[in-house]
């Protein structure tokens, strides 16, 4: 028997269910993007130096971290979770942690400057960021107004400013 993603309304058509899932992932991406952007902005204001994310020398932008690395990690963890529906909450958290850690470690190492080596801080930051996607799946489940703001309005307002 197929389990609906939206536990609130089990009679929701699958197209609406898929749309709610996509809106939730975009909202989580907007939340992550906003938090990373805020971290970079505050770090730059406090230190007066251009900020970096996890020691990457500024090559990886907040947009790339939120939508290029964290979103695929969360989608991969969601896919694995759907194939393993019997997982309890601690096991789900470890699944998201492992997916975020491995994808950020792999992509962060590939995209880092030559000779930089493996950046374990990228993996740790990626695990924490991917756990935000896991939390957003539950925190933002029925908050459609907030999801629309986080998914569309926040990124549109912050993206043109262009902080790294």
C-alpha cells in the first residue's frame, strides 16, 4: 500500500501530493539558502573580510551549497527512505546525515582548488545542512504560506545581492 507523503490528507491525489513535496523541498532550499546567506553576511560584517563557507576560499557560493549540493543530497536521502519505510527516526537521521556528508565531501573535494585535498569540514557542514532538509520536511509540512515565502520570495530577494 502506498503511503502518502502528506500524512494530513491520505486521500490527496498523487499529483497534488507530488506538488506538495516539491514545494516543501523548494521551501527547505530557500530556508537553507537564507541561513547560509545570513551566516556569510554576518561573518563579513563582523570580521570585515570576505566570508567563506567551511574554508572553501569563496569558490562555492551559498546558492550552490543550498541548491547544488544539499538539495540532491536530500532528494537521495528521501529516495532511500521511501525504499526503506520501516526506518525509525534515529535511523532516518543517520541516513540523511550520511547522504549529506558523503555528497558534500565528494562534490566539495571535486570542486575545491587543485591541491586542497579532502575537506572534512565540507562533509560536516553538508551533513548539518541536509539535516535541515529533514527537519523542514516535518516542520513545514502544512505551512503552505510559509513554504511559498521560503521557496520563492526569500531566494528572489537575496539572490541579486550576490554575497558568497
